[in-house]
C-alpha cells in the first residue's frame, strides 16, 4: 500500500509513527499508532497504540546534542551535520520499530531534538525575538520511509503568540479526560510538565505548563559527580539528605512564580543551575549523594508548589475541587522509584492519588511519542493541534511542516 501523495479530503485511519527525543537527550522513543476519525461528529480521533520501542542515542551523538543544548557555539557546518545525522537516526528507529511490529508506516510525526527554546524572547539585532529550534532533518525520514513526515511542530504555535509548548495536552484531552474525575497528567522528562483536566472539561478549560526541572538536574548531577547518565531507581538520592536552605535558594528561580502559560528548558535549568546546586551543597560540606537528593527534592517541591499555586485554583475556578483528583505519571522519571514514591506521599496530603499512564493503557515511555503521532495525523488532515488555553496562543493553528515521501 502506497502512502497518499497529499492530504485526503476526508480524514481516514492511518498507521502513524510518532518519534520523540526529549530534553534529557537520552535517546529516541517511537510509538506506532493506528489513528482515525472519531465515531461521531465532534468526537476526538480514535487512537490505538500498536507498539513502542525506545533506542538510546550513540554516546558520541548524545554528547554532541548536549553540548549544543547547553549553548556551546558550533560552526554552521557541524550544526548542519548534526541535523542530518539525527534525521538518519530517527529514520532508522522508525524502520526498526516498524519491522519489529510488522507494519507499514503511512505517516511519521517527528518532534526532533530541541536545541534552543526561548518563548519569552530576547533582545537581538534591535528587536525582541522569540524563538525555538528543533533539529533532525525530516526529508531524510520521508525518503527512507517513503511516506510523508511532519516535523517542527512548535513554531506555528509560537508565531501565533503561544509558548510553543506544551503540545501534549491535545493527546491528554483526547485520551484522558474524565466526566467524573479531575486528572493531572504529569510528564517527568528532562523538564516536568503538567496538563490539568477538570472533570468534564472543554478544550478551553485545559491548563498546561512546564513546572520546572524533571530529570534534568538529577541527571546532570549524576553525570558530573558519578559519571552516570541517571540515578537508577533513585538509589543515590535515597542515600542522601536534602538541605532545606539549599532547596529554598534554588526555588527562588523567578520561573517558578511566573504564572502559566509558560515553558522552560536548559536555558533556565541547564549546566549553570546544576553547578549552582553543587556549589551550595559543597559549601556546607555535604557529600555527593546529598547533591542528588537536593536535585530530586527541587523537582518534587516545585511540582507541589505548582499544584498549590496554579493547579488547585484552576480546579476551584471550574467548580471541580470537590471531585476525585488523579495524578497520572509518564516519562523517564516514572521509572525513578524513589522520586515517584515521594511524589505520591506529597500529593496524598492534597487528597490526590498517583498512578502511571500504564494503568490507563499507554506505557509511560510511549506517551509523548503517541502525542506526536496524533499531532502528525491532525496536521496531515489540516486540523489544529495546539490547545490555545494551554500554550497561550491567540488561536488554534495547524502545526508542523510536511516533507513528502513516496
């Protein structure tokens, strides 16, 4: 079966591969989905996950990506090569996943690797410029898979006045909205982000934003202090102790008090923030494990503060504070047993129960990849993919750029 050469006049079911590589830069997740129109007029698309596969970046590739993400200046030639190298990696990951599950992919949605995200803007060449940049050449994907590839999803929302993030709320609304329960969808990637779905909400009542660091500072501490990529199951943090004075100083970062819509990345919580944490701990003679424990505590306390400061008032505003509220966790951080246990204890005090997305049919590691499969299907059919209430955009817009294969 050949992929269609142009978008169909009427939406139809397709096999779509969603490709995600996040701010942790640890690798690539591919989710194969069958996506089609809803059963009735106005119903959300139907999404069925066929299979999911995660692949680690080659060590040298990850090192190059992290250098760029941390702001290291590279010659244009190297940036071009990295862009094309990532396109080849993404194409290979989709090919491997499609072969494993025995399907032919008809459409690919590739988020790409974010190397810069500055939604608040900065003064540049006489004007204030808001910008975002995701790399990974989609033309390579389209040619290798011989099907269309949708990429570069964030700029359209940013151009419409939004933050360009978060974009997962469209999937959250389609799959996880409940008529009787409030649901907070938490993604613990390098950056932690939430989607708040009041019981029975409309798209206009969705709240979503980045709360701050998820795994990013934890992973950076592990790399600097232990030469490891991450804190497996939170064992290192569990051996340390957090220091209240250190956590309080780190939480003075202005981003935490800024009201949504908002988004963040390594520009706020990258190497400088990590070095500051380590310096504060070492000034008190704290051991290395305490640095990791403090990084973990910053993630937990910033989430708790965001719930108290922004999420709970939003639920009250829509008359939903008396409903049962569920915190549903996804992302790489969902595998950190120590982090998840502590989050569960903290949110239990608010009367909020915690569970993984796995319990609702979507594996934690697959969720963001599924989201970009959905966004690609919407784009292919000329349908908006952003949720303006979440991103702050002036209007709903069709996201992404299409590279035609076949």
